């Protein structure tokens, strides 16, 4: 019985780590889209929306929404676009947790 409980605890822990990693990956991909859109078109360029695909826009919107929600409760010293760019440059080999990405990018 103890072995079964131990295995269940390990499985739960691993599943939670995978879910957090998936959230982190999604945030990094979305913020990479934000960085690419602004690098390609310039900050708040008028035609940025016309040259962005629907999937790019959805990922970028996810990033913007997450950052906006985070900024409602935390004071950040930089703009949301700077925060998105900081998240976008995270290394693929070691990806911080979702909350760490947000807090580290806040400045």
C-alpha cells in the first residue's frame, strides 16, 4: 500500500511539473510572437495587425493577456512590451516556472 501511495505522489508531482512547463512554453512562444511582431513592424506600427497571421496574433494575445493580468497585482518597472521581450529570450534547455518567468521579467 505504501508503494502505491508513493507512486501516486510521484506521478502527481511529475504531472504538475509537466503542466507548469507547458504553461511556461506557451507563454514564451506567445511572447516570442509579440517580440517578432514589434521587431518586424516597429513599436505600435499602424499596419502590424495586417501583416500578422491569426495564429501569431492569438499567441501574442495570450502573452499580452497574461502580462496584463500579472501587472494588475504587481508593480513592474518596465513596459509590457519590454516584459514580453524578456520572457521571449528564455533558453529552451532550462525553462523557469510560469510564475518565475513573470516575476523575473517584471524588472
